[in-house]
């Protein structure tokens, strides 16, 4: 892998997501050699993936080069590689570009889409967990519209213009809102020869309300906003199958659609080689203590979505969102500095900064502790927070410019089929 051996300890970080980047950034100036490894050469700001799928933002405005993260350090390296296994007896990781030994290892590999064992859904549904998948969705959505405008078969047109999303968590809700905005503000001007009353957006949710992790007030407001935008919500409904362009559900409702998007769950993305009883099977996440050490290991840590830390306030572990990942990364950096100085580590405590979701122009819901609000102000807060947490000044600037342009012009400028999406079965699940 061409990493020099020095006399400082080597810290290998697998994963350049929120957790891995937060950890690396807070250790760049320390007397430790850092090797950051990711299968992609960029960090992805996943909360805005839906804006790439719905043609609001270009992919490069929500991605940040990982080499830029490590370049400020003196003994820091990035390698683009897939990590396939860990051998703690020899303290070695095995990757697609060779093996590397470590003194400390941090696993921050995040999560992948959970299909709950439904093979048809896994094979045929669209998903949106990384940038290539978000771009696939954008192309596919636009290709279907191009097909709908020329077909003479009314049944085929219906299928092409019906968009079905499984899962009304923040991802499903934001995606449904984004597609509805396209339908209302953008597509009728692009396709004056098509009747957009025929276009339908369906959101299917197993629970009895949308945005189940948020407050009841936020759920109610979000459902109102979605209904105003013409989204059909189907609660207490589970998807049982998707094949031959037909979604079947547990309530007996069926939906004929060319575009079925699965946003109904994630599961951890562990790496082979860690002993089996350190992995909590139902979640596929590593059990970690308050110092983020994986159960049974002293020098191997896990952070973010892949780590399940049970605390009195979070008996089932922290939510799989960006803040626990960022905060754990920062905290582990502090603890590693202490370890290197021979001091004891300090336990991690999560500071819950609240949650939010946007449903479209001027519409968002925010839960900030006791404060729960919705509408224009919530939307403004949502935009501000997302701009703030986007990595890199350029990304913030470009995103702000695009949002302002879209807002003033009722436009979504990135509706381009740059990389045509040909075959749904070709989608490979990686992240
Ligand atoms: C569509 C979507 C919307 C979301 N919206 C929100 C939101 O609005 N607010 C919020 O707080 N959270 C949101 N989340 C969740 C949030 O993005 C995650 O909780 C967060 O990214 C977790 O950070 P992480 O560092 O643990 O993992 P990730 O950010 O997923 O990073 C993991 C990294 O590890 C790399 N990797 C994985 N396995 C390997 C391997 N074997 N070899 C090499 N590299 C590997 C991946 O390429 C990736 O870069 C959203 C997630 C998605 C998918």
C-alpha cells in the first residue's frame, strides 16, 4: 500500500463518512500516523442525496475529496480501497490494494440498505444510499418521463408516471416532497405536451404515521404538507413484493409502477474478521462500550452507524444519523490523545441536537427538544443547518447559489441524463 513505517503508532480508519472524517480531522496534528481508507475517494453528505436524485443539486456539491481531509496532516495518508477483512491476531487489515498492519483500528463503515430478506425488492427496487445510486435514480426518473411523453399505450404511461416510495422516514418524506415539487413547478413547463394530473406519487409506511422517529406534531404537519403537494400516503402498510413492475402490499393494495424506490431501512455494514459475539445480529452493528471499543477488543474501535453503544438514555443505541457519528469521531480523537499520553479515556455522552426534515419549498418540520415548529421558519432553519454541516466552503457556496436560483426561478437546473441508467438489475449494493 506504500505507507512508510515510522516510529509513531499507526491508526487505520476504515470509512471516510461523518465519523471517520470527524476523527481524522481532530487528530491531524498529533504524533500518530493516520491512514484513512475508503472505497470512494470522497466523503458524501448523505442528507442531501435526495436533492441529487430530484435534480436540485449536482453530485459534486455534496461530495468532498478525502485527500483534502488528510492533506493538512504531516504523517497522514489516504488510500482508496475496499477493506475485506481484519485479522487482529496479526493486527492486519486485508484490502483490495494489499494488506496493512495497525496499532489502533477504527471501523467507521456506516450502514447499507436493509431489504429485510426480500430478494425481489433487492433486485428490482431503486435505492439511494450513495452518490452513484442517487444519480441512477435521477437518470431513471428523467428517462421514464422521456418515455412517457412518447408512448401511445395509456397503461405504460401510467406506470411510467407513477412513483412509489417505501418508507416514510426522513429519506422517503424528503424524496416524495422533492418529486412532488418537480411535478408542480418544473415538469409542466418542460413537457407542455404531457398531462401531469396523470403523475402520481405514493408513499408507503408500515407505522401509523409518517416520520415515526419524530414527534407526533412533526408527523402530523409533514403529512399535511405532503397531502398539499398531492402525495398519496398509505400508512400501516408493508410492501410484500415488487416484480414485473407491480408492488404488492400487506393491505391488498397494489401499485403498477416503473419506479419503485426502497427507503425503508438500513442495517450496519460490518467487515469480516471481528469475533461473532461482538456483532449484534438484529442490527448488524458492533457492540461498543462508552469508549467506542468493540466488545472483546482493546485496540479496535467502532464509530457512527456501525457502532451500537447502549447507555441509560439510549438503551437501544444512538439513532443512525449524522450527529452521533460526528460527536463520536470527535470524542474518540480526544480519547486517543489521552491514551497516547498514558491517561485514562473518558466515556462518551451523546448531545441530542434535535431532528428535522423538509418536505419542499417553504415546508419543513423541526423538533428541537421542547421546541417543535413547522413551515417557513423551520425550512429556513433546515437550510441553514444543512449548509453549515456541508463539508467545504465551495460546496456550501455552490449549494447556496443553487438553492437561491431554484427558489427564485421555480427551477431545478440539474435535470440531466448525463449517465443513462439502463438496467435496474445492474445496481450493486455497496454502502
Ligand atoms: C438518503 C439518506 C438521508 C439521510 N438523511 C439524514 C439527515 O437528514 N440527517 C441525519 O442526521 N442523518 C441522515 N442520514 C444518516 C446519516 O447520513 C448517517 O447516519 C451517517 O452518514 C453515518 O455516518 P458514518 O460515518 O457512520 O457512515 P457513512 O457516512 O455512511 O460513511 C461510511 C463510509 O465507509 C465507507 N465504507 C464502508 N464499507 C467500507 C469498506 N468495506 N471498505 C472501504 N470503505 C468502506 C463508505 O464508502 C463510506 O464512505 C441519511 C442517510 C441517507 C442514506
